[in-house]
């Protein structure tokens, strides 16, 4: 029997990937910790807004900035500004992470049942 997947698992999965990207972007330690501290609220906000909502970060060493939005125009402006400044971007859709995690959870339960 599979255990139900909750939002905490989804937030943890998103944080894992974000931590990797922040580490590779060369962000100062204190700023990286600030980003990771604030990220769960952004992830929760995206999950609350719905499946079209994205969390996008501008991983600029002189100042990381993140947004949560399901508005294409707002996302395009954010990305265009970052690209103009040659700032690295990283984004993800928490709803897709939740769907993937649910499939993994079902697969693991199936393996346990077959064992």
C-alpha cells in the first residue's frame, strides 16, 4: 500500500533541484541560504495557484530574484530582462514535480506489492 504523497514531499523535491542549481550558479553562501529559506513559500504559492504556475529564478551572483506566476506576459518580461543582462535563469513547475512524484510513489508501491 502506498503512502499518500503530500505537499511536503513536493516542496522537498523542488528544493533539492533548486539547491543544485543555486550551487552551480556561484551564488554567495548567505544569498544561497536566503533563496533556499524563502523557496518553500514560493513553491507552496505555485502549488496553490494551479498547474500552470511556475517558479522562476534569476540566478545572478549580484542578486538572486525569484517570481511565482502563471501569467505568460509577466514571465516573458522577467525572462527577457534576465536574458538582456546575461543572467542565468532556472525555473520549474511544482505541479509537474507533484505529478512525477505521485507516479514514482505508485511505482514504488507496486514494487513493494510484487516483492
